[in-house]
C-alpha cells in the first residue's frame, strides 16, 4: 500500500468542517448549564440514541457545537469510557460530504476504522468512527448530514 488514496476515493472525501466536539459526562445538564452561565452558550436540542442507552445534549457556543454524551446504561461504550477514563473529551466530529468516499480514503491511507460502514447518528446523520491509535490518540468521527 502506497499510503496514497485512489483517485476515486479522493473525490468527495474531503472534510468540509467541524461538526462538533463531544464530551463524555455523567450529568449533561450540569455541564450544559455551566457552558450557558459561564460562556454565554445556547442550549440546543437533545436526543436519545442507541435505543435510549445514550442521552445527547447539544450546546452551541459561537461557531462551535459541543455534544454532551450522558450514558443511560452501564453497558454503553460511553459508560465504559467514563469508568476507565473519567469525564472529558470523547471525540472530535468532522463533517464530510460523502461518508463512503471518506471511509474509503481513510482505509486506503492505512487508517484503522472502528466502523467499516456508516451508522445512524444524531439529527439523522450518518456517522463512522476512526480508531484513535491511527490518529494521535484522538477518536475521530466522520459525519455526513442527511440529504434535504
């Protein structure tokens, strides 16, 4: 493998922006309130994901969105993350126009994939995670917005 993505994998695979920064927490409401009172953030929508096992609260601060991850089940991967690492940065999410092309480009470049195929994310997005061992210890999520 040369490390260079195939041309077809490059087309449409570019990152178009920062989607959000995700923080794993035991209590999303407390952290959301701190962002609002201390920094003037706006509390956004919230959703239950993974069959209700994960509560997600969005907080908007200028051009940045924080996704607060509050596990509702001790079996959820975020609960296990909290148990081993404590609260803090969970992942950085990058917007892509074509998630399949972005995954192919990453695979071709030798990046280890957590998700071989996209799955459902918040707000109707399609998401896939890239392994932190391939990207400097940071879990990276690729996110494609739903088609209008």
